[in-house]
C-alpha cells in the first residue's frame, strides 16, 4: 500500500464513480487477464445456471501458477455486452474492486488509469479507509486463489 512511515498519496481519499464506459473490461497492454477465485467461479456458474466444473472448463484457463482466469478470445471480456457487464451481480472480485488494485495505487499507475477511465475524478470521495479495505479484500482473494 505504502512504505512504512510514509503516507500514501491517496491518504485523503480519491474521487471515483463508475461511469459505465466498459473500458475497464477491455485488455490493455499487460492488463489482459481477469483472474477468478473458486468463489468467483461458483458465483458466475450459479448465475449462468451451470455446475462450477462446467463453467470452469467452458470459460476459464489455468495459468502456470495454478490460478484460473477468464478465457476471452477477444480483447474485451466475453461477458461484456456493449458497455455493460452481462454477469454484473456475479462479477469476479477483480472486477468488483476496480480500480483499487494494489498495482494501480501507485501515483504513476493511477495517472495512467485516469487517462482511460472516465470514473476517475468523478463522484464522491472514496475514503482511504475504504480503499484499504478493498486492497485487503483483493489481497485475500489472491491468496485464496
């Protein structure tokens, strides 16, 4: 999050509100995968009325490190319908926590995010306490795989 003894640049909070552009659902450079935990796969499978194993075989690939990610043959997520998520209520934790990912919370990375995400700078301020909670949730999900 930030180095010990040093406040994070976002310590006063960040103004963010999703604008529904769908831009976060399209691969950019190294941001090409949506990793899915077992809980994510179960939730998505239930939404699509499939057994979890069938969902995993049909919609996921396994990375070298053993983590599953959504297999999307196109740059945009296979569940993106126009600019809307067709599985929004069941979307993976990675999607639920956007843009508050550990790698995005560096000032330089946030500047890059702001260049393509119209939600940055919009809406109410997301307080630092909420950002920390989201970052912990993201870390916990990554550890659980």
